[in-house]
C-alpha cells in the first residue's frame, strides 16, 4: 500500500499478528485516565481548585448557567453511550462487556480530535429509559456519540435524543460508516474517471449502517440505489416492511427490481456490503466492467478481496490488514470536533457530506487502486474534517 510522505512513518505492516497476552496487557485497568490541567501541589492551588475557591465559580454558574460552558469541561465533553446490544461483530453482549469498546472510542476522540470524552454504558435496552437518562445527564456533556445500539431501535433512539437535546448527537455506526463510504466512493470514481451520480449501487444490509449509507448516497446525488435485507431486495410491494424500510423502499430501487442479490448485482456498478452475508464469486463476476466492491463486514468480508479483485477495479474492506480500509475513525472525531467548534446544535446531512469531501480531499492527490481513502493514522484527516464540518455548520 502506498501512503503520502506525511503518513509513511505511521503505516503499519499488513497482516499483523497480535497475541492475546499483548492485547489483554494493553487493556489492563482500562485504557483511560483523568489528567489535571494544573498541578495541585500547594495549599494555594488546592484552595483555588476546590474549597473555598470553587464555590465562587459555582455561585457564578448558579446565577448564569451559560457560564458552565466557560468554567467547566462539559461544553467540550463527548458522551460515548451504548447499551451493548450490537457491539462490533459480537452482537448483544451487554453493557459491561461493551465498556472496553467505549473506552477505545474515547481514546480515539482524544488521539484524533483532541476531545475529552467519557464512556457511558447503560444496563437497559428500553428506548424510553435511554433517552430519559441522557436528558437527565445533559448538564454533564456537550455532545453524544451513540454507539453499538441494535437496529431498528437505534433509529428511534437517535431521533428522540436529537429532538430532546440541544447539542450534537450522532449514532456513529450509522453515520460514521456512511461518511467514510461516501468519501471512498468519491475516491474510487475520481480514480476511474466516472460520474458518481450515474452509478448503480447495491447496498447489502438494511440495518443501521445500510440505511445511513443509502441515505447519504442519495443525498450525494446517486439516483439508482438498491437495498437488500435478509429477505431480498427492499421494494414497495413487499409485505411487513418496518417503517424505516418502507421509507427506504419509497426512495430507492427506481427500476422496481425484485428478487435477491443475484438480481440486484447483475450489471451493477457498486457493491456495498454492510451485513454478515456471503457473496459468491460468480455474483461479483456478473457486475458491470470496472466495478467497485466495498465488502465491509468484519472480521470476514462478504467476499474475499483477492476474489473481488479478479473482477472489480477497486476493492475496499473494513479491515486494517487489506488496502483501502473504510474505518469510522476517519470521520467521527473530526465531525464532533467541527460541530463543537461551531457551537452547532445538530449534525446535519450537509455537515456529513462536507466531512466526506474533506476525507476524500486528503487522499485526492495520491489516488491509486489501493489508496482511495487516507490511512486512519494520517494526522491531516481530523483537522481537515473538523474545519469542513465547522464551515458547513456555519454556512
């Protein structure tokens, strides 16, 4: 894999082998700690940071609650929230088992956007309880990153939390994935000198990521998007569609296709896999010439990249040991940083598209079949995304 000079030193060798002992040692005692901004090494420092000095700050905030943004960390603090119901590829493993993942997410916020964040795992799957908890905790944080909440509950929970809170909220499994997918598709089509809006795209998976990806691709001007779930192509004549899928059916599949993956992929330009399914080699072979394959299921892509590359011009996965990793860390740190920098109350579709364009922009000068998005370790990505999102929020 080729990287720009700016990140050459950060690139790791492919096919890393990491033993259990090293992994567990790195997680021992958790991955986070709280650090002081000023030392507490004298009586004077203690009196300023805590009693009696702190009482003056508390009195001031009691008189003018807007001062909390200036004199506490809450205004720039991201709450990383999960109920543990859809963690990575592990499924419903519960709140306690999800905490290492949420700690990791907080570490990424700090490393790639300079933002402080706290993991909050909730021992409930009741949407009412989750929303109520976050409403009550609102004075504690300045933004909410919802994480690893199962579909279709995640759609309702995100909608209700957005409506209830006056701060940026985003379910990263939906929108982080969608942003990076759009950026990768921008890179692939620029490399192949193709018009992105004229592509016929097949999205395999109608869960959190699949729905968000379909939405952002439609917002980017792609008119022919077909979505599949475990029952086949999502279309308006199917029985027992959920409200989310019925809405999707009304806005996708303009040719009225029915059937399964074979019917959807025949002659398609793009395959986007965000499910745990398996795609036979012959279906990839049935796609249009110079096709694009994004097989994002982890740890096992829907089709192995080596097989996909026999037919496709560009192949991407969600894994770090293959070229073109479509990784949410390219998006969410900068998105939240930009939203907070702009004092935005919402993360809009315009801001998400701006984030995708910024990610693409970092890679644009070095595009190759094995480099359509930047490395997650590229230090230029976070600042570029934050600046683009802030500008989109303010315009």
